[in-house]
């Protein structure tokens, strides 16, 4: 089990270090207990988090409604829950 994420049945719990104001939105590397994600949006009134959720919905092939921000809407430190992801980026270990 990786320290930046874990599975609760079919739900992926992911700890993220958001990096707003990036040139493009991409998944970075694991830093300690967080997955770094660069976000091409300004950190104003939750816009960067909303952009991050849209990006992750595409990456994991789930509707945006399947992603819950547990904490960190207005902070670079976030925890997200992704219900039943259909695709996993290479940095994410499969369940089990």
C-alpha cells in the first residue's frame, strides 16, 4: 500500500499536493505522503480545485460526481475520494 493513497473497497482515497498556476495540468511525482499534481488554474475561490476535479475525472474515467473533496478545497493539501475509477494512472497501485 502506498502512503499517498489507499483503497476502501472500490473507492480510492488520494492525498494530493496541488501546485496551482502551472503551465499545464499534469500528474507529478509522489512527495512524502502526497501525490503532486500541477494545476493550470489560479487558486482563487476554489477554481484550482474545481479544475483538478475535472482533470482527475478524465484521468480516472469517472463522472465528476464520483469525486469527493474530503478536505482542501481552498488549500494545496487535499484529500479526495474517487468512487470506482475505471482507469488508473501508472503511479496509482491497483486495489488488493
